[in-house]
């Protein structure tokens, strides 16, 4: 059975809207770090250099941000 492409597209659009909403709840630098690493494929070090922040700070931001995003998106804690 093939999924209805319109429904799939609609679901994808809603998922994108939900993700954008959740990203907007994060502090600006944390949201920027998430986008740079997970959407643009930059390394943690590259993001640290761009933001002028220590590498360990960026690691902490990303860890905390992913937890907040998971919670916001209704994900399960494993």
C-alpha cells in the first residue's frame, strides 16, 4: 500500500512548523548552534569558532537544546 502523497506532504509541513516553533523557544545562540550543526553539517568546533564561544559551551548548548527540542516535540525519553 502506498501512502497518500498529499497527506505525507501535509504531515511533513506540520513537522517543519513544529520544529521551527520549538527552535524559537530556545535562546538565540543555542538555536543557531543546533541549525548550524544539524542542518548545515558544521562541526562543533566550527560552530564554536563562528559564535566565538568555547567548544565545551557549544557542546553543553547542543545537549540541552536537544533535550528541550525532544520535550517540545513530544518525544520519549529513552
